[in-house]
């Protein structure tokens, strides 16, 4: 894999993490609106700041992949036909909305009581950003990428990493104060993570070799385990994190350490998945 592709790994993973985290914040804001307290406000504030910071880092990382970074603005001129143009637009819009929300939290709405519309707009931009990221790689000349697995992997990674971090953030804050979100919130977020895992693992198990690859003379070596291993690691990490979120250990320090370890496994799985995604590149045709 080329060194420049590491910048794409950082860009796509941080972007998708931020989108998943923002969606989780919307869910938390809506479901907790009737019982809004300082704990929920705190997790919303921290979540928005972290998502915005990650998007700034992601955008900076993306420039290392470009041969002429200052010319990237011109890519916006082809929004009608180019998924790259749409991705650049949605990345800019998503980052801008998160920064605007952060500024509002810092100076105008410290309790985060009037953030719902901004969060919904940000989450919507984040969802379309992830979709446009996946569509960029779904090229007819790259059979390994031109499948629904690209969508599943990008959206799955987004929901799993973002929602898992929301559980981790809640656990860390709860170890210092009272519980910041109710058990029903934990179950809802855990359900979303479980659905993403189920879809991803099922898709990985059912994925076969694309027809366009089977008919070429020199088939690329794409180990089957590279598809399933990240999902199994995600399953292990998410299981520990969800269990500790719903029924934490009596020793708060032990529970917190287990949650951190579980999230570390989730991040390692995300890096493995994205590394092998780019390693599977194989172009056919002219």
C-alpha cells in the first residue's frame, strides 16, 4: 500500500467516526429531551467538540493524499456527475456545521438546550458524507470495491466506532459523577451497534468473489479472512463495552479500564478493516 493511502485511512476512519458519533448524539438528545440534566448536556458538549476536532484532523490528513492541495477547490465544479465533488462538499458542510455548533455551545448555549436542529443537520450531512465516501470507491474497474460490501463496511464502521465511543464517554463521565444516560439509552445504542454488527458479519460471510475477477487470468490475492476478522474483533470489543455499559462492574476503575480496552479493540479492528480495504485494490480493463 502506498504511503499516501495512510492519509486516506485516517481521513475516512475519522470522518466516519465523527458521523457515527453525531448520529448517536442526535439519538441521545431526542430520547433524553424529557429528562435533560447536566449529565446529558455534558456528554452532548464533549461529543460535539470531539466530533469537530476529529473532522478537522481528517480534513488535514486528506491534504497529504493530494498532489496539489490548493487545487482541490476546483473539484466542487462537478457536483452533477462526480462523487468526489459531492464528498468534498459534504465533508466541508459537515465540518462547518460541527464547528458552528461548537461555537454556539462555547458562547451562546452552554447547556446545549437548543441544539437539536443543528445536530440533526450535522448528522444528515455526516450520513451523506459517508455514503459519498463509499460511492467514490465503487468503480466498475475495481471489482473488489464495486459491491454493496463497500457501503456496509463504511456505514458499519461509522455506526460501530461512533456509537461505541458514546458508550465509552458515558462510562468515563459516569465514573466521576452520576450516570449520565439511562439504561434505556444504553439498550437503544447497543441495539444499533448490534444491528450494524449483524448486517456486517452476515454480509462478510456471504461475500463471494466478484464475477469480473473470476474471469481474469491473474486473480488478485484477497484473503477471505480479511473480510471477516475485523467484524469478529468488532463483535468482541462491542460485546465487552456493551456489557460494561449495561451492567458495569462494582469496581468503577475496573469497569472503566475494561471499557477503554474494548474501545481499543474496536479501533484496532477499524484500522485492520480499512488497511485491507485499500490492499484489495485491483483494477481491470483499460
